[in-house]
C-alpha cells in the first residue's frame, strides 16, 4: 500500500495519516471504500496496532474516514458540513506559507505559476 520512513523525524502514525489522506485526495481510495483493518495494516507494515489506531482516529477526527463498529473503517464521502472549516484551516496554513515565501523573496509570479501548475496537474489526474 505504502512505505514508511522509519529513520525520519516524523512519527509513524503521522506518516500513515498523511499517506492515507493522499490516497483519498488523489482518488485511489473511493468514498465508502473499506480500509484495511488495524490488525491487517499493522501486520503489513510490521508496526504496533496502536500506531495504526492513532492514525485512523486522527483521520476520523479530520473527517476523512468513518468507522462502523464490528465492520471496520471506511473512506468518508465529502460532506458539505466539513468542507468550510477545513478550507478555513488550509487557507490559514497557506497564508503562513505564503508569508514565509515572501520573506524568502519568492517572486509573486513564481508562486502564482506554481499554484497554477498544481491545479493543472490535479485536473489532469482527475480526468484520467
């Protein structure tokens, strides 16, 4: 499914969370699709199940997955009620990033070009 950087500074549960989010955002995991169980993923990645559980819990808190008792964890459909708060959070993060890039003398044109390139790449992937 994915690989973890065991030598890196980022905790394993955060790596799992970020990789799962990427799979969801990029459409590799579809709404209502069942995720591997905590035990299955722990065995596959050879890590403690509590690490997987923590990643899944954070994904659920952020609205990316939902759980059904005795059935497992599933990719959450995109719901309007979670979109606005998450957008606001991301815009705040973007504002901080842009402020730092300005401090580092990143030209506005280059930043805009980078954002446009990202949009174009994501749109092309969506059409595939």
